[in-house]
C-alpha cells in the first residue's frame, strides 16, 4: 500500500492535519457522533423495517400470484365437476401431484386443498377424499359464496382441529368463470409466517404482530412478558396515527420503544404490521463506539504519527476496496504494476464494464420482440384483466410502442386448405406452417402499415393488432393489406386465407373482447369459398344465412352401415353427407352443427344397439373434440378414425364369439352328414341363419369357403375308405356323398390320380 501514489499523498496530508490537539477533536467527535449516530441508527432501523416488510409483502404477493396462476390451469376447468375420480384415478392422481407442487413451491403454504362442490362434495388435501362431514361441508360452501373470486379468510375451518380456523388464501375455480364450481385454498403456515414476521424485530427484545383493519390479530411473534396488554396498547397508538405507514416513539413500563408500522394491501383487504423494539438495544452500539472514539482520540495525542497512519488508511480504504472489487483480488500487472496507479486501472476496468453493459443491452434488444409477443398474447387472451387501462398503457410504452393518440384494430387470420395439401404437408406441420404465415404477415404489415404486431397461435390461426392514428379512416389501408396478405399466402404456401376484421377501439382493455368477437365471426366463413374477408363493421355476419337443409336420408344410411359393420360404406355416406351440407352454401358453424347432430344420432343408435358410447369411446368428450375442428377434410378423418372404425372394431369384437359358435356348429353338422346330399342352404337352415351370412362367416372363421371345406372333408374320408377297406369305388363314392362319375372327376382333380390308382399305390406302400 505504501507504494501507491494516492496513498502516499494522503498520508502526508494527514500528518500535517494531525497536529490539531486530539482531545479537542475527540470531544467534538464524541459530541457529534453520539447524537447524530443515534438518530441515523434509528432511521436505519426504520428503513430496515420497511425493507423487510416489503420483502414480506412480496412473499404474500408471490403466494397470491402463484395461486391465481394455478386457478387458471386447464385441469381446474368446469369439466372437473363431472369427473368420476374413482374411475378416472389418473385425473385424481394428476390433481394430487399438482397440489403437492403448489404446496412445495411456497414456504408460507402449510397445506393446499382443492374443494369441488357437487352432489357429494370432494376435497383434495392433497389426497382425494369424499367430504361426508356435513358441518365442514357447510363451512366450505360458505367460503364458496364469498362475493370475491379470490380472497383471504380467517374462517377456514380446520378439519384436524374442530372448532378452530386457519388463515387461508382462497381462489375460486375456474379462475375465469363467475359461477365457480369450487376453490383452491392455501392454508398459511402460522409458524413460518411468525418466523418471517420476526425479521421485522431483529432483536431478542421487542414485539411484532400483524392485524386486520378492525384490530384482530392475524399473526404475532411477541417476546415481551405481558405481550397481550402491550399489543393492545400498540394497536391504540397505531390507530391514532394519521398516515398508513410510519414510525414513532412509545414509552411502556419505563422503557422507550421505537414503533414502526405499515400496511399490506392484500386482495380485498388491508393488513397492518406493527414492530416495536427498545431504543436501548438499537443505540447500544453508539455508546460503545463513542467511548472507543474518545479513547482513541486521547491515545492519538501521544501517537500523532500513528493517528496519521490510521487516518490515511481510512481515507484510502474506499479506493482500495474499489480496486479490490474491480480486480477480483488479483495483483496489478504490466504498466499499472510499475506505476502503482489505481486510477488508471479503474479507468480501464470502467471501460471494460461499459463494453459489457453495451453487449447486454444488445442482447436485451434481441429478446425484446419475444417479450412483446408474449405480452400481446396475454393481452389478447384476457390474462391482463386485473390491470387498469393506464397500467397497460405504461407497460406498452416501456416496450417501445407509440400508443398515445392511437386507435386499435384487431384482425383474426385463419389458414384453410391445409388438409388438401397432403403432398406438401403432413399432420404435425401446423405449427411450422403457422410460423411461416406469421412471418409473411409481419413482413407485409411492416411494408404497408405504420405500426402492427403479429401473434402466432401455432394452430393455423394468427392474430394481428394494428395501432392506427386516431380519428383517421383506415378501411382502405386495411383492405389493401388484406388483399396483399392473401396473395402472398396463396402464392408462397398454396393455402387459402379467411381474414376477419374486428371493430376498432380507443381502449386497450377492450382489445380481448374485440378479438374474441372477430374469432367467433370467423366461424361464419363459407366452405364453398376459398379466400374470404369478413368485416364486422361493414356487414352483419351474425344474421341467419338461411334454412339449413339437413340430409336425413344420408344420416339413416350412415347409421345403417355402422350398425351392420360396413365401414367403407359408412365412410362413403359420411363424405356424401358433408358434401350435401357444404353444397347448400352453409358456413363453418352450420356445417359444424350438422356434423354434431350426426354424431348425436350415431351415439343414439349405439345406445339402441345395447352398447355404451362412453365405454366405446373411453369416456372422451366427443362433442368437444368435434367442435374444435374447423376443416371439412379433418372432420371426415375424425369421423372415420374416431367414430366409424372405433365402433366397427367394437361391433366385430362382440360378434366374434357368436360367429365362431355358429361356424363350429356348421362344421359339426358337416362332419356328421357329409355322406348325404348336403348344401349351403340346408346347413344354414340347421344352424339358424341365412346362406349369405353363413358363407361370409364360414370363410372369415375357417379361412376356407363352404364348398372347399366340404370337399376336403369328403376327400379325407374317401382316401381313408380306399386305403383301409375293400369297398368298391362306387360304394366309396356313395359313402362320401358323390355319384361315381363325379367322384372320379373330383378325386383326380384334388389328388392328381384316379381313386383306383390311389388304392393301388397305397397298397404297394
């Protein structure tokens, strides 16, 4: 350190100044430091309390945000109410795992529960349990009737300790539905919350608690002997204060306390925290430091040089710490080592840090488009409903959007004809195709519009938000953009485009509803057309398009073909059924409704056949699956693989046992009567079926047709008689049910030699 240029200059300066009498300096320092440091320590204590209270507030906010995120999880949708958790144990296990993850993701959560209000209420704690305790169920239902979607409550009855209740955070599910079917409840871990509250009073003495606006204590971590009386006294003093947060001094039992208080703004309620610490504990270090300073000052009168040395080290220490920080504790090298110039090193390190900062800013600029796209996706899907108009505008300004004096217009862009390009695309390429279309849309928008952003939904649909000058006509510009985009997609991707232009709005919070309206209107596109433009402002897409002519005759043909197991015929009739719907000029929604009606008729026919659609289709919501399909070819493929083939396999499986029994009865009949004049008709009459059915199932089960099997059976018996008996050829023929002339001809055809030649060859052997 002595070799440092800056340190040597500082040491010389201190040696000159140190001639001032140390006692006078020490007294002044003691007088100034004693009072001022005490004040500063009290301020520092108050700031620490506020900072730790902010950290505690963040913990509760994180818990609320996490619960809100899980409440919107698709597995907690309305469909969960209809789940039979005993049968669908996989669903129950997934819910249990989810609740365990939620419980382990936040240290304040003691237990996470899911309550579903149904005929027999169900509770996950996180294990599945049917709630049979009527008083407990009533207390849960009382929480469900709370007016808010998410709220804190002290009325969460404890199942383990009857008569007691826990502090809990409750979020109704589904999070987006005003008619909830249940709720997710997070019971607060009082011990951990008390431990967190303890950080507000970082001393062994003192008192800390958190209360509601009415004064009821929520959590307490008191270390005083008479904590209850002290808490009540503190509450009265806090209620007398005019501000929501602050600090004051309060005397109690001959001790003076510094009291800090503040407010936690929770969902639907405000909590107050109060922290009281004895001043003596806080200022105790000041007294010790002050005594040390005066002692050191008196000693410095005798050792002026030592004082100068200590003072110079004190002055130089910030520079030394900065050098140590910038070098990472490594020794100086090169020119800096020769001259021991700390400021030269600081300058070079500062330049290095500046370059790194520039690099990080560049990376941030590269990631900003992805961040903006994620924000717009949340906006369109309505996930920012809790933000105010000004909050959303402020965020958009921070992302670089120019939104002041603008009106907002949303477009819903749907790609069609994907199923017709099997030579170019395969199933699973939807995301790749949508990505390419989104890039095309972004390029066209950049060239033709002042400010527009694309949202890729990865399912052959794209959203576009335009930010246009306020009070300026935009219809021509949007029409030109739509035409240019349509031509580009047609030419590059060979797909068709349906563009729905929504209503304009000056409010950002109205964008989700406008986009949803445009999305719904896209369902009114005509299947008979290719590229379509739907403008909600210039035409009424909601009006009735005319009477839908439903092909009832084809519906009956489809049901008949399915009932008889004729898969190919059923598929042909379904194709004709869809063509009939489309030829009437129906739009997407009408065709979809027609196909849904056909699905309902098929399920009704399945029930009439004595079979359960739920078992055949494995309890899948077929209507929900079909309602998500928007292309005719995809609808046909869905019916082909998910309905027709599934039912035919079940039908054939059920028919196999009966068919085998019938064929076995026919074989036994042939084995017992092969020597008689037997026919397909007589055999069918014997087993109780018709000749056509017998011929079909005989071939299906045995692998041979009826005549071949009978001929083979008779030939086996004929060879046996020729080989083992002395019967004449004529008698052998009659014994197996043939006339001699026909017998000779059929035997030679089957064996390649005459009956006589066969008998001679068998005897020679």
